[in-house]
C-alpha cells in the first residue's frame, strides 16, 4: 500500500480558515450537531469526540477541521477528510455548516481547500457519500467536479456515491 504525506491541518482561503480542533470548539460543535434535529449532544461528550478526532488525525494523517470565517472569527462548521464508508487510501470528503452559513459559498470554498490538501498528500481519488435529499450538498460536489458513481439504499434512505480524481 502506498504511503501518503500528512494532510495539512491549517488551510486558508480568501474568506475562511480551517484549523485543528480545540476544546473551546465543543459548545459550538454541539450546537451544529443539534441542527440535525436529533437533540443537542452534551458538551463534555463533544470534548471527548474532539479528542478522538485529534487522535485519529495522528493515526491516519487525514483530518476533519473546524471552519471559521476569517473576518468574523466565528465557527461555522467543519470540513475535511474521513474514512467513513471508504478507505484511508481513497477517503471521503465531508463538510457540515450551520444553516445560517448556507447559501454563501462557504461549503464550496472550504471543500475546495480540502481537495487541494488531499491532492498534496499524494492521493489519487476522493469519494463523497450524500443522502439523495441533500440537493445543496450535491450541488457543492458538482461544482467541485465530483461525478456520480452509484446510489445505494441504507437504513436511513438512498445515498449517492460520488468520486473525483485528484491531479
């Protein structure tokens, strides 16, 4: 199996900063997860999850990173690479933003920075899996030149599998 460079854990775009997790992100991360409509996870549990994310980055060399708006300095979500339904060799790109941050191009901007970081590791392909109802996320991936591979049915509904070759 090929070896890959470690993904950079600090990415900057024109409007955004993606950086490593800190314990101080726990409350905002909990609020973001609460927007999924399944209750608000306890902040202490989220602090533990942040520790697990940091440990996973040490082990895998890929990262899920908090997104802050550069000027405002506020946490608006996360983006990065995960193993998810795929492999370390061909990880998934993942992102989630507060609803208040939707519609401003932030997901596309952050995911574009993650694509560049993934390419810098030497990987050749990324995946994404998105529920068929999530048209906004599918649009982001379309803008980033992801192509539909297949649709699978899971316990929560249909999932679109998309892929993108890296330069």
